[in-house]
C-alpha cells in the first residue's frame, strides 16, 4: 500500500409499509434490493472486465451466482459461500504458483483477477434476494465468510510436526483505483506467490502462510486484522505485514503510529482519528518493529535498495502542532504518522505489533512491516492493462520479498526498541 501521509488540517435496507387497498387489487410492495458498494460498482468499467477475461477468472462470479441461486435455505447458502470463497483463493494461489493452465494471457503473478472476481461475488451476495428470505444479519454473515475465505484468512495451515519454522505474511488489495483502475498491488501478488511455500534460511527451512486484507477503514475498525492474526502469532517464528510503499525502494518501517490520516479508502471513505482498538485506555501512541532490520538492510536481497526507515510525525509532549522526527518519536508525544505513514499500511502494522505486545510476545517474536517499491506501468503505457516492465518489476518485487523473509527468518533478533 502506497505510503500516504495526510497532515491534520449502510448500507440501509428500506422497508416500505403497505398501503391499505381493496383485497382484489392488493399487491405486495417488495423491498428494494440493496445497492452495490462504490468498490463493487467499478466492476462495470471495461478494465476489470478485461482483466477477468484475460486471466480466465471471468467465470468465477457467474458460477458462484448459479450455485447460490440453487440454495434452499440460509444454511445451504452459507456452505456454498464458504466452499466457493475458499476455492477462489486456492484458484488464485495455484495460478500464481504455476499449477494448472494459465487460462489467459495475463502473467500468472497478477493479483488483480482475485480482487475483481471477489468483488463480483460479494456484489451478488449484497444484492441477492433469495426465495427463502434473508435478514440483514444473515447477509452480513455471508459477506463476512466470503471475504475471509477468499482472502486466505481461513486457509492458514502449518504442519503439525517437523522442524519447519513458521512465517506469517500479509498483503493488500489494489487501491487508488479512481486514479488508475488498472492498478495492481505487489503485496497482494506476493501473498499469492508465497502462500504455502518453503524458503531456506540460516536457521533451517521456513514455511510461509499468507492472507490478503481489504483497503477499507471499516473492516479494520471491526477487527479483521486481530481476528485473523490472533490464533497464529503465538505459534509462528516471524510475521510481516507487507504493502506498497515508495518508488524504487523497500523500507523496513521502524515505528507505527496510532493515527488515521484521512486518505480515502476503496469505498471513498475518509477517516481522520486515533486508530480504534479494543481497550483504548491502554492504547499506546507508538509501537515498534521487532524484525531484524539491521540484518535485512545489510543483506543482498535483490535489485531494490532496502532501508531502515525511522522517520515519524508527532505532536511533541506539550506541543500543539505536528513535527517531523527523522529518528523516531520523542517521549510522551502523540502520533500523527508512523514511519509507514498514516494510511492502512501503517494501521495494519500498528494493529499487528500491538497485538504482538498485548500477547506478551514483544521480546520473543520478530514482527513488523515491510513496504515494497511502487509498481508502475512502463513508459508510454497509458491504457494497456499490462506491459513487460510492469510484469518484470512485479516479479522482482515478489522475489525480493521472498529473500527478505528468508534473511529475517534466519537472523538473530535486533535489540528490542519500544515506542
């Protein structure tokens, strides 16, 4: 997720009441169908349709729709959603890792088919009016199961036995789609490429399990990060959240801030506030990485330079305005941007490391955030959905994240740094 810093400065289902009319002419007034979200409405544009067609994923939402229309009750609908959502995730992972036919001319490393196919499926659930009736709560539950299963959040599996070290890695959906709807997110592509793979490290082989998160403020406020990561953090040897950052470089983000800077999400929603978490009375303004950043920065992991990034923006203790601090926060300050900014990339890093600390794992579990280079189209490409430079850079980023993980999982921990 692009490192964005913004300085400070429902769906409603209407129920219509029937009017009294003579029995002979009385007609039920059906409730209007729920509307698609801003994110789902982008499916009507030509680029998403082209991406789905050229990847072989154009059939995913129609097949899901046909299966769901055959459901006789809510329980059956829920089973279909879970099965189809999980199948979409596995299909995207298999395509990214070279299993089965490519089914289209887009390169296998492309994360966008999963994103747009999922939106086609959620759009149908959101607007679906089954014969058996569906409460708002049931619809929300179906959407939740579809989101989680199709993002790999319920597919995290480590071998029960053996000497494999365990790594948990997360990525993000494409975003800023109103700027350029063709956008791909290399962190999401990395999650697909690395899910279930094994890398060799200085401390033995490590298995990587991955999941992808939405670029939506509301999902984060509802606890999607904590719900996904909590069962696994006590069991893994390293975790890293990954997002798209700045052009031409990787950053290991040293400090994460408890502040939302207001940049619009994929639904066009803006939030400028303290990051909302459980038990806000004990919420710190800052959390810190425990990734072995010195070892990663020193290693040769790929063609992009890797930096230990320490800059934050704070309101100093007793101050009344934001100040940029190149070397991290000062005691008693209030967060206005972490090293990774004030958007959802900073927030996932803040939430994951805060969860680590609340689980009592700060001193034993390496974890933090990695920002990848920005993925750009080749010079002169203003309309095509792919090009050789675009694919080359995405593959290089994926390979370098793999190398960064291998170094981090095999390195001794850096001395703890607390915000």
